[in-house]
């Protein structure tokens, strides 16, 4: 299975009302060093209706200014429609909205 498919499978599991970071998606897809690969995969998302790439933010909770499907403002709109609070600066409070699956996967290493 190629890396993009693994990434898309993880992103499909992010529930409505939650976000994941690029690094978190990378870890869950099988390689914690794939953060940039996650970004590339999401930029060429072939199925934006079923692969909610807008639910992925950076490690600080910041939305992408280069969001492939309408820019950062569109990502903010989609997140807010999911019930996620986004500051005017485009930042999501990760303590409140980060998806917990895989968060602690590598903490013991």
C-alpha cells in the first residue's frame, strides 16, 4: 500500500469536531517522519468529500495558508462548520479539539 493511501485512511478516521496534526497523521500512517509527505498527500487529495483534509493542522494548531481547496479562510470555514473553534489568527486550541487517537503512541520511546 502506498504512503498516500495510508495517510488518506488515517485522515478519514478523524471525527467531526476534532483535528489532527501532520505529525500525528504521519505516526498513525506508519512513519512519524512523514509529516511533509502528509502535507503533499493532502494537497493532492483526490476525494475531498470523503477525505476531510481540512481537519489536519500543524503542530501549533495553525491552519494551512496554502489549503488546496480554497486557502486558509476556506479551511477555517470548514472547521467552524464542524463545531471547531478557530481564532481569528487561524489557530485551533489543540488541548480542546485534538483527536486523541495516536497522540501518545511514541511517548515512551
